[in-house]
C-alpha cells in the first residue's frame, strides 16, 4: 500500500470511528426521557400509588371531552398548530429553520385538509412513532419522542376533543419549503436513527417501568 493510499485509508477509518462514536453517544449516553424526574425506576407491576398518567384526580369523573380538553391544553397543541391570527388548530404556523421552513399541519376534523379522515390507529402511530397517515416520517419539530410517553387512552381522548370541540377549518398547508436543495425526505429518518429515545409504556399488560417521583426535598 502506497503512502497516499495508506493516508486515505486512515482518514476514512478515523471518520468512520468518529461517526459511530457520535451515534453511540446520542443513543446510549444522552439522558433518558424521564431522567428529569429524579428518583428511581420500579417495575410497573410493583408500582404503588396514583396513576402517573392521564388527568388529575379532580377530573377522574369528568366526561371524555373535559378530559380531552385538559390533555390537549397540557400538550399545548394550539401553540404550534395555530397560525398568528388563524383559526385554532388549523395549522399554517411557520417554523423557519436553517434548511427551510416547516409549516404546522391542520389538525382539525376537516377530512380533506385536517385529520378528520384519520383512524385512531393512524393518529396513535403519529403521536407515538412520528409516522403520518401516508406512512411518511414526520419532522421532529413535532415532538413525538416525548408524546410516546402518553398512554393510548389519553391520545384517543385528545383526538376526540380535536374532532368534536372545534369546527372544521379547511386550511391546507405545505409541510416544508426548502431554502436550498436538500434530501428532505431522508432527514426525519436520520434524526430518528440517531436521536429518538422514545419509550412506550404499556399500562394494559404491565410492561415497562414507571418513574417513582423523588421524595427528597
């Protein structure tokens, strides 16, 4: 092997090691989604205490729309899915990023421009896995890695509230306008591979773990 080829080989090897190291750091060393809570993790079957998911105790006997309203406001859907001066949840808010501008979609019950034609399964898949109705990957501006923590029943309550409590708004928005030529479809997949640490909690079959709140002052 000539000196030039040897140098090229070492450069490529070093670059590969660096890339693998960065990916491993993002996947293995970054804090877990519930690290901010402190305390210790316990097996779900051994957890004793009030449910750490869902609505607060004072809404336990409320109807589904009241629960859905609470959860929708808690997740702050309106902040991103309402354009300045626009109709609630009708989308159109622009998020200007270095590679282009993302536009929040319409999440009203309009069947053409919103999510009225979506099934509960499709809505759950978007909320928990960042996959749209057509199978495309959603940009992580939509924080599905965090919403993966929301129980299935709570996601359905959010959907029901969006479907019944707000009028349909026929506003169609493009999802992305690029500032320069980029491989746009591949970006969400690459981010998911290196950054997403979503953890699903299965309350029905008692798989997963709760994060027991810290009792220390």
